[in-house]
């Protein structure tokens, strides 16, 4: 009979046995040997349906295909935009991925996204550390407006978002802020006033600091209620 050997949010170490049996599947940070699943890194145990994950406790962000990232445009040339996402190299948005609308080959690309613009993009290709392509035409991708940008540990992003977006939705509902979370650890917050933006940031910082504690959703809920 399949069984889970670790409690949700517990800290696990490389080589630690997480589950026994074939009912569960290893995902990021976990691997299978025979009928057993083990951790491949130091992190927090997470069970998502049948998927077993280990969320790393720290470390620099590494781009992965399908990641949603926030970055700033650093260069515009006739066929591409370059975007700084906090990685060692800028990611590239090719002309064909620049918009859901058709962009002519001779278009002035700065009219779409100019140097200094903050954007949400989706990673679509990681060929090497130096060659990472992104898209601006997929759902959710856009140029961001006025707001504050904060940096968090990228390893804390899953906890900040919560299961099926539950944690970030809690903060949005309590503050009325628009919030976009990039998996590279950049978060954009835009609210009616600076006070609400600060409250949203404080809640996010609290999650970041207490990511591996139990009952965190209740703690954040109480914090938001008391801070209003």
C-alpha cells in the first residue's frame, strides 16, 4: 500500500525517503528508485495531488520553460527585445513573439516595449544558460503600469502564490491591490494608494520569512485583518 512518509511543509534533505509505492509521482526536487521516492535537494516537502515536490529553501533563480517572469527591457533592436529578469544573461523576445497582434517587419519596436519598460513575459525556450527565449503574446503577458516592484527569494514564490493561487488571492482580496508574481522572484504591486501597497508588501515579506512554518495561511489572514 502506497504511503507518504513526510508531513506537508517539513524540511527534507537530499536522499531522504519521501514516499513508498507507485501511487505518487516524483516532480521537481524528487526522484524515484524502484517503488520509493527520494528528495534530491534540501527543501520543503510538498504534495500536489499525486505529485511530490521539494521546494528549495534558497538559491539563485534558474530560468525554466513555461515560467512566468517579470523583467525590464534593456535593449530594442530591429527584430528582438532584450529583457533583464535577474539572470546572468538577458532573455530575448523575438519579433514573432512580441504581441498577439501582427507586427510588421519594419515596425518601430519601441512603440510596443521601450527600454526601461517593465513587462511580464513567459519563458518558451531554454537552449543554454546564454540562450533563453521568451514570449509576450501568451495569456497574462503584458507591459506593466505604475506600481512598486519588490524582490523575494525565488524559492519562496510557490509559497507566496499558494495552492491554486490561494495565498496571493487572500492578499489581493484584503488589500484591493493588483499583484503579479514572477517566478524569478520579482513581484509587481499596484494599489489605490501607497498604504495598501505597503500592506500587501508586508504580507508578502511575512510569507517569505515564515515560508516553512505551519498554519501560515491563518497567520497571514489574521495579520491582514489586524492591519486594516
